[in-house]
């Protein structure tokens, strides 16, 4: 069985307790039960209900489990994927979202500052990020309620309260921390700490965000929901999809300087689908800041890492319109309509379903993350 087919998650059958499984195509291996039946030394780590104990065990154990899983998906009974209920695969400790696509940051700058420089002065000197809300990270398939908040359009004399009128998505890739750290993590040590990769949709209320974000950044416009895929792909499965990052155009401080460390990004092709219509194909290979630089910057001030920490790439966008990873860009701030399977859109309407998918250049599938928009509680 090819390495590309195996990813980890938490699942249940019927009313049963969540267990750890290995997904292979459209089937699931009960890793909890199989490891216990074979009396493997790591059986307690994969007993469930979440991946955190396994993630904390480190690369040697991860490799041992993966070797066994390769054999067992060929020789042990499997469960149809359609017969299982997926659960959030890991307990999220902290959540950090970065802003690492130069194309996305440039587009946003041009939309909001058409007469100024699109990139802020710090953008090419450090990976910009913010701390999100770990408690609202949800598994793929969870409905997303349209958030309420304060909104103030440029022409409004005072703010109003109500449902966001500019609900957006952000197509991203998330990295899941396994092994904790109490010291800064250098660029070369990412593989020792990061267990795997998920697809991630960081839902955004653009009008709420625009009114609140000065001077401290995103808050209620982002904290209502972040969706992640149900199956975590081990980072090792993407070794063959590593590619050099874009050329650096500014000198970097030593802790971020990757010129002599064989720096790598990932060649992943994302897809954004709304109501069954493909609207964009963002390329992850064009991301300016690498996962290793993100992790190094996140910990350089002494901030600790915990098992279950999740850090996301930020919106993935490429240089052309059909490669933009948010509706803010695709509609150019609400100016242009976007065809979907349920009519044209500038931003999301109630009932819309968003699906993100991704495939790596080595054939590895990252699966999908989906979510449907429900009406605001304020209007029910």
C-alpha cells in the first residue's frame, strides 16, 4: 500500500466510543483495536479518543506505527468510510494563523490601499500572524453559523449590529504539532515537532473584521469557526513534494535565514468549490514563508509548543485570478460576482456549502474539508 494513501483520524461507528483509525482510500482501519490485538507497545497511544498521545510520542514511534499500518491495511478487516462518523482528530491546544502568501497579501493591500504600497513594511522581514481561538476549531462537515457583530461601512455614521454581510472563506494548509518544546525551535527541527498536515478553512467575516481590526488585528471576525479536515496526513508522506520556496528579496535575521538549510515549501494543488462548482485552484508552492520559518518565528520569543498546537499558512493564493484563495480577492472586495452552483456570489449566502481539496505533486491526497453556512442566530 502506497504511503500516500494513509492518514490518521478519530472515528466512531454507531454510538461507539471514538477510536483512532487509518484512512486508506474509502476505507478505515481500526488502529485502536488492531494495535491492541497485536499487542503492539504503542497500543495505549492509539487507544483514542484523539491522536494527541501518539502525536506526542515523536518521530520514531510515528514511523513504527506507520510501518505496521502499511501492513495492516492490506491484511486486516477494514470499515467502509461511509459507515463511520469522523470526529475532530486531535485536541487543539493553541491556534495560530499566518499571512504567508505574497500574492494574497498583495491583493488585499491593493483592495484596501489602492493608492499605497500593497505590502506593509514588515511583511518580507517576518511571517505575520495572529492567535486565533482553539475552542472554535471544528471538524470537516460541521455546519458554520453566520456570525453576528458590529459592522460599519465607510459611509455609515455609526456602527450597527447584526449578521455579517461579507462571509468569506480562506483556503489554507494547517500544521499539527506533536512533540512539545520549551525553547525556540530552529528551522532544521520542524520535522521533530510537526506530526502532520490538515486542510483548513479559516472562515472570515470581512465587514466585522474591517471595523474591529485596527489597532490590534483580527478578533470576532475570525474567532467564530475554523474548519479542519478529519484525517491528518503525516508530514513524512509529503517528503517527495518538497520544493524550494520563492526567492527572498530582503535579507533575513539569522533565526529566519534559510539560505544554507535546504529550505522547502510544499507543492500542493488546492481546489475551492462552492455549491459543487470549482471556483479556484490555489498553488501552495508559491507561499513566501515556509512552515519552518513560521514555527521558528512562533517560538523565538520563548513561547512554548504544546501537543495539539495548530498553525496555519494563511490564505493560499497564486499570481492569477483563478488561483485566489478567498472571495475577498475573487470578488475584488465585492465588486465582481463569482459563478457558483447556486447562482452568482460576491460573498457567501446562507445554505452555501464550501469544499476545499488538495493533492500533492507526488500524488498524495490531503482529502477535503467542507462546511455549510447556516443562518445567523440573530435572524432566527
